[in-house]
C-alpha cells in the first residue's frame, strides 16, 4: 500500500511537469513552423521581385531602343533582337516563380515586344489584323502595365492596381 501511495505522489508531481512540457512544446513548434514558412515566403518574394524587375527593365529597354529608331543605324534591330532573346530567358524564370496572372501578363509582354521588334526591323506590324486600333508600342505598354499590376498583386503590394502613368501630367500633386 505504501508503494502505491509513493507512485501516486510521484505521478502527482510528474503529470503537471509533463503537461507543462507539452504545453510549452506545441506553441514553440507552431511558432518555428510559422517562421520557416515566412522565411520561405520571403525567399520566393525576393526571387519573384528580382525576376519581375529584370523582366520589366528588359521590356523597357526594347521600348527605348525602338522609340527613337533611326533606320540608318543598323545596330538597333540587332540590339532589339538581343534584348528580346533576353526577355524570353527571363520569361522562363517568370514561369517558374510567377503565379498564373503574372505568367499570362508576361507572355503578352513577350508577344507585343516581338511585334514591336518586327515592326522596327521591317516597318510592318505583324499583328495589325488582330489589333487594328493599337500600335505594337501601345500594346506593349499596356501589357507591361498589366504585368506590373499582376506582379504587385503576387507580391502583396498594397493598392497593387494603382500605377501612375509613365509620363504623368505636370499637375500631379503628391499627397
């Protein structure tokens, strides 16, 4: 009988200790899991941000190269082709990192950048029948803005859809 009482006393001491250990371990494990998930999200966000920034910069380079194109300068079509090739490589990265909306918007950028490249080289818009009211440059700018919005949404930027025009009027007042 004395032995049973001894065991009960030991159990009375050990049970609260075990409950305390479990109560402390569960929140710690949950917090650690949340930290790991946040670190992974940050890593992905950093990669998609870098890739999207490079992709957009490449598209802007194509726009800049073709905007002031002088037909007598032979390097512009070649430079535009090189940038378009780079844009396609970056598109592969976007496919790995971006969600569906980002991938679709990026695909439209590549498509309209190609049309702008062809128009610059040949003087003919290869997609004029599909888009009779817009030039390749206008289409590329529209697609690029759609890409910006999609990337900002994926990166959870507040007010992701709000973008100022590329050339805002002088009356724009910062708040």
